C-alpha cells in the first residue's frame, strides 16, 4: 500500500445546534478533497492537546497515511470544547456525538462513512452511540469498556462498592478543573476556566446515591437492548484489565457482525500496552476499517469469533513486563462445553460431594491486602496481586489434589453456594489460585457478591442471621493453563480490602461440606489453535517530540502500627513533568491514594485520593489540586471533597463539600 501525505487540522471546531463548539484535531490524507476517505471518531474528556497526545499521534497519522481519517474530539466541557461536563455517559454526550458524526459524514473530504472507536470512556460511548443508530456510523472498535455500567465500571462489582469510585471521581474532579488551552481559544480561556471551577462537583455524590442497578445505570448500558446495535463491532481488551468480562457478554448478546480479542494487556491499546507481548493492533484495526468503511474484502472476519490469550503459569509479582502464553480461538461464544464441577468438601475440591462438620471463617477487615487493586496497570506500577498464601489463610480454602494433567480454563468460573452468615449484611469474595509445587499461590481470577443483591442487582435484601443462603457467585472471566502437578485453590472470604469498601461489621461465614460446588470453564485442547495466523508486530507513527523535565515513578507502601493494628496502604505515582516541544505545552501530574483500616473494625476504613495536575501554555501557568475521601458509619457514608486552583502560584478558586449518603445494603 502506498502511503499518502497526511494533513493535520488543528484546531477544528464543530458547532452544534445549540451553538456549543466542540474542539477536535483531524488527521486526513492531504488529497482527501480529491479522493474522499472514511473517518474514525474518538471522543473522550482527557484533553487531546496534552492528555492523550502520545497515543493519538502514534495511531492517528498512521491510519490517515493509509486512507482512514481520524478525528479526536474533546467532549463538551473538556479540553478546548465549550460547555460544561456534568457526569459520565450522559444522553447529552450521546446526542452531541450523533451530531458530530453527521457533520463529519457531510464534509467534502469524507466518503460519508464514519467509524467510532476509543478505549475506556471512548469504548463506552462508541457502543452507546452505536445503539442510537446514527445513519453514517458504519462500524465500531470498542476497547476496555463495558456493556453494563453497574456491573463492570469503577463504581460497583457484584453489588459491592469499589474503592475505585471515590478515587476515580478525584481524578475527574482535577481533570475537569483544568482550563482550555489559551493557544487554541485565545483570551477567553480564563473566563471559561473560572466557569468550570464554579461548576465543579464531586461525581461520587451521584454514584453513591445509586447503589442499586436502577434507571441511572440502565441509561448507557447497552446490555439493556443488544439488538439496538446493528453495526459491526470489534471488542478488544486484556485479562489484566478490569473490563474484560464485557467482551464474552457482548459476543453472546450481539447479533451484528462482531469479533473479540482478549490479550495479556491491562488498560491499554494492544500495540503500546503492558504486560506484553504487544501485537500489531493498528494493522488489525486498518483491516477492520477498510472492510466496513471502504467495502473492501480484507479477510478480517475470517477465523474465530474470539481470539484469546491463554496465560502460562507465572510466579506472583507486583508488576509484569510480559505474560507467557499462547493464542487460541473460539468459533462461537459461549462455547458448548460442560463445566468441570468440583465440590467444596472438607478443605478439598473434589469431583463428588462429601458431607462433614461445618466449616467457619471470620476474615479480618484487612483481608485482601495482597490482591492488588481493581484497576491495576500491570507494567511498571506495583499494583498487581502478590503471592496469595497470606490471603489464603484468612478465609475458607479448598484445594484439589495435584492435577494429573494440564487443565486449561477459558471463561468465567462460578461458585454455587449454600452458606450461612451471622449478620444481616455481608459480602463474599471468591478467589481462584494456582498453587505451585513450592507452595506459592498465584491469583488466577476472583469475584465478589454483596449478598444483599443475591436475587439481582436491582434488589437489596438483608440476610437472616444464621439462616441458609443460596447464591451464585460469578468470578471474572479468565484464560489460564494450570499445569499437571499444580493444585487449584478456591478461597472464600468475607473481606476484600482495599478493593472493596467493607460492610459495617465483621461476618462469620459457615459452610457445610458437600453442599456447594465450583464450576470451571474447562477448555480441552483444540487442534485449530496451532493453525491460527500470528499477529503482525506492532507498528505506529513516531511519538511527539518531548523533553522530560521531571522523571516519573511509583511505589506501593504498606505500614502497620504495632498496638492499634492500623494498616495504611499508600500508592504514590509521579507521572513526571513533560514539555511538548512543538506545542509549547508543559504538563505534569502526581497522585497519592491511601487506604486506612484496622483489622478488627470495618468502620475504621477510610479511602483518600489526592491529584495534582500542572499545565502551562500560551503564557498561562495553572495548577489544580483535588482531594476526595470516603468513610462510613453503620448507616451512612461520609464523602468529603475539596478543589483548589492556582494561577502563577496564586490561588484563584477553592471549592469543597461533604455529604452523607445512606449505605442501602452496602
């Protein structure tokens, strides 16, 4: 393929019907007016000028040189776009993007075909907009996102509250408080900035007010009506990301042309992420876009419906540069295979049930410390799960005998439970581990269920203390080979800190052996796996010229006070300070996330987030600092937040607030 010279249009302003102008950068072939091309839209609030500039410039010009224009849009109220951003995934956002798609399709350089893509927020809104069926939208690639906003986002999991909720709202509070770029919007930048600061709120106030899966979460969850999506969808993610569960659900639920790809990566594009190995994602995306936007037969739909990475055994570590493994393919999803059923007997996982004396465990509030974090990044960040042996002793553990043959898993394990709790509110966590002959215990996957939601995420019903509770606990999807000689271990615990906010009191779990079972998504060897064509090596355009003014770094610190037992986990991340040479922008940021708790007191749990972001451009030098904390008593959560903004070192705005919200089953 001969490459075409690329033209960059920056800034490009797109006016909406209400007069609001949205800012974008457009990369397209320089001769597109004579030879029109399709265009791919990515729309996120993370500031295209400096926030996502590295990934944008590595991908967009590469595609444009090969005949696919790329438009990177700042959402309303973010970056250089006008208006205010009030929350995630609002109907207003979806309406804006439908209008932008129509505008792009009508340009003289455009063939009339538009695609939509994005990772995380951009993956969510790609699917949400596809469900609205704008006429010019022809295909989607959605990465690291979810079809269900309540089940799989930064807020709730299994009906339990993720500590990521206040931490994510802290980042968004800081990000939304940054000004538009004076180089782009001119002298009005300060007025727009002050309007953003005046409108600033902590979004967790809204999220915590909706602990059940109600109309707030159903809006924007495409799982409500899979049939609404008719355009072809390529669904991409990684096992070390927190959003991989949605890919199997979407493959099963959608009826449009679709493909799935799940690799070893965390929350990143497959051509630049970690852990590796990375693949030629841009080449794969180009084949997809040329198939569905240009009408060419590229062969991208040949082969399996799902390609997935099966990870090989690996010693537990806080971060991984790469995961060993291999690619496999599935022609249909879900596959028609019977799960392997193992019964929870007296400390053993066995193929037949055996009765025995009741087993009981009371996990301390600190259980879960070595399980990493919900939104881990797995490269240089020390936030992945450590050796689980300490954790395995803080719950009810059930082991297989050493395996006589390899066992390969692909899909979601599930635990069918018959248990009793001694309190009206409790959350159960199940962890599946690979125990090596040396005794080390590596986390394979995990899942959780707030038992108030045992009848569904819309309900919140207390337990009867001491009564029998029946529940199904679904673990996260996984792809893993457990070799012969290793053992599988299932551990049930009643705490999972600091990933989950704990229930108000410690709970004792009682289980009668031979009454509960583990269902494993076993995958027999498939001869077609060896015939799968390899992915091409990663390609990309050069990153922007930059100068490092302050190097980045990160550390995870665990401290415990002798006497009180207070445990503090601190994650400090310095993202460094960088000068973008051609854009004349300096940007830098730091975050500190802290988790405090005592082992005997769940109500001592406190989450604290702090984000500081600096931005210099066009003579403006600003810094914003956002802080959010969450703690609770037996009936309510207390959310506190503050925001400070400085220009040239002088404070120009300070906002904050606190709010108590009912726990409602949490």
